[in-house]
């Protein structure tokens, strides 16, 4: 069964919240990955960092907060992020 992903902007134009229809980790917990080195133990975060332009990942319950680099547009990477989440969630 495919995971449903809803995309929501935030106040920070470089950060977008990807909401899933299932929890990735227990509610009330969060995993912050400020760089690729910190994401090596999390397959989803590790895969997201393989997308050029992703600068940080935060997993919180059923949400994945992704921050991109300034010079990259969401139009260039948003569909890759959604597909990566669907494949690794």
C-alpha cells in the first residue's frame, strides 16, 4: 500500500513539511538530522540527503520536515522528496 504524502509550506521558505498518513516514529518524539553524517542510521533521512539540495531533515511522528539549500528551488526537488518518502516510509 502506498503512503499518502501531503505537502505543507512553513514560514521558512526553505523548509517544507511532508505529512504522511502513518506515523514514522512514536507521537511526541522527534529525530533531527542537521547533516548527512547524522542520518546514517535512519534509512529515510539518509535517502533524503542523497537528493542534491537537501540541507537538513527532521522526522516528527507522521511528519518529515525538509530544509533545502538557498540556491535550490522546491520545484526542482519536491517531487523527488515525496517519492523518496513513499519509497522509504
